[in-house]
C-alpha cells in the first residue's frame, strides 16, 4: 500500500507527463483547474494513468469531485484500502 | 434427381482499396463565427479540440452531391468505370430523408445502376464499417467493385448554441473504391458496439417527440464529452492494437495512423496510448476540416496522399468510433 506522499509523488509525475506541469508544483492543496491549468480532458488522461499505476477504479461520475490534488490522493488512498 | 445443393459463391482471394476521393464543402466557418452563438473563444476551441476552422456545406452541397463528387474522384483515381461498380454503400447519419436510401440516387447519378445500393447507420464509425462490408463482398463474390462512401452534413443537425458540440461538427464526403487485389490490401476488421453507452452521443429527440412540441425544431446532436474522450482515447487504442494483431502486424510495421478525426486531443491521446513510433505519420485533418463523422477518415487519407506525407503502398491503420457507441478498425494498404 502506497503512503500519501508516494501517491502524491506518483500523481505529480503523471500530471507532469500529461500536462507538462512541473512535478514540484503538484501539491495537495493545489486545484487541478485553477492552480495547475489541467483542463477536464487532461484530467481524464490523468485519471486513466492513475488507475493503472495505483490499481484503482475512478468512475466518470467521481472525476468531477476531484477538485484538488489532495482530493485525488484521498480518493486513491480510500480505494486502495 | 437434381442436385439440390446450393452452390457457394466465390470471389477474389484478396481485396484492396483502389482509389480514394474526398469532397470538402466551400463554406469556411471560423472559430470567431462559432463564438457568436456560444460563450467561448478561439483559444478555448483550439485548446480543447485542435480545430482552427471547419467546412460547412452550402445549400447546393447536399449529401447526394458531395457523395457523387467524392466518388467520381475515387473512381477516376482507381481507373474504374461506374458501370463496373456492383454495390454502393453510403454511411451517413445526416441524410434527412429516411427512405429510400440516398445510395440509390448516388448510384444512379454516377451511372452505377443497377448496382446494389443501400445506406448504413454507424455514425462516425460508418466508413470503416463500409470498407469492412465491401472487402467481404469482394472476397465472397457478392460484388467485384464496391463504392464505400462516408458523408455528412452535420451542420444541419448541430445546435449552434450548444457549447459542447457547436464547434466540433462539420460537413464533407469521402469515398473508396474497393475491389480485387493481388495481395491483401484490407486486413480483418475489429469492430463492435456498446449499447449501454447509447446516450453518450445521440440525436436529442425522436422525430415523434419533435412533432409533439408546441414549436417543433430540428432534432440535434448531443454529446457527453468527457466519458466519450475516455472511451475513445483509451478503449479505442486497445482496439487499434487488436486490428494490428489480426492483420499480423506490429506497431513498427505501420507507416500511417488515420484515426477518425473526432478531436485533436483524442488523436494525441490515442497516439500516446499506442506508443506510436516516431516514423508513423499521424492524420491531423481535423484542424481545418472539423469533425465530419463518417467522412473524416477518407478525407484525412486523401489529404495525406495529396500532400505527399503518405504514399501509395503505405501501410495505414484506420480506426473509427462514435455514437452507439460503435467502432471499427482495420489495417489497409493505401492506394
């Protein structure tokens, strides 16, 4: 089971690959849309990559609730447990 | 006693595409013009879809007219006389007379009568369905030469005030002549449909719903963008891989990747998911054409052949996907 920091770091790498955002900017309090400029289509790519990397399912209906990096990390942590 | 065994038909050992032609309507519609009806901007549309401008049909550029024009180019390039065509397949969802099939008029105007002629409804995947049917007909002996046409006037069924679709859809036609070939030129199709996702892209109302309205208006297309993006970008990349497998190819054998021109972001995401090698040319016709549904693959193919980015004999992967959700993919040799 990955720790919160491991999930955040993994997610940061994915966001960097998909949207070209520096991985260091991807912190728990950051909003995907407002702070990181990740639009909804890039968000779909991030979610699909995260599903593969962390072995979880994130349904379409949930994606819109993942406003911040912290929301996504918490969702993945819960889904893994 | 007579022998009552029914004889099995037999056709060519292999089928191939002999010629491709396209028709691009004359009216150029800019993002600025689209933004007169939706709260959006040129930059937003470019970022979200890669579309810089699109082509919409003028009144005289009907489904029939565009089908005939693209088919004449395809036949001429193939060196095939219309009288040699045994079947005309038109894939469209935007011919607004439901019956008879527009294919019968197209066939008659081209001079293919009495060729078999019918329409198919597989939305954006229609052209690849048509090519699959055509190649099977050629190999089974049901036809020697088949015209497979994809044509749309989506501007007729697009709501200009719908922020989710107004900037995407466009008009055009593309045709392929399929016939016997020395070597295999059309690989096995990988196709399917998932009716559980019927509502993700659809005509918003039935015609009878419309008649019940106080002020009847033309039904228009609706799309739930994000789930469609996910399905198209990732599920369809798997289907593309299967089509390569079934043709006995690997991704390294590919020269050209021609996905349905749905959205540049889908094209890019699929290319990443497939890990396309650098040498593979990727069709990006959507930038100046918009999403022409069933017409997008033949139009994109023609553009690559005309620009020299692709050449005759290249190995290309067609993959088309859309409302249904329906999809079809096959490896082909470019004419």
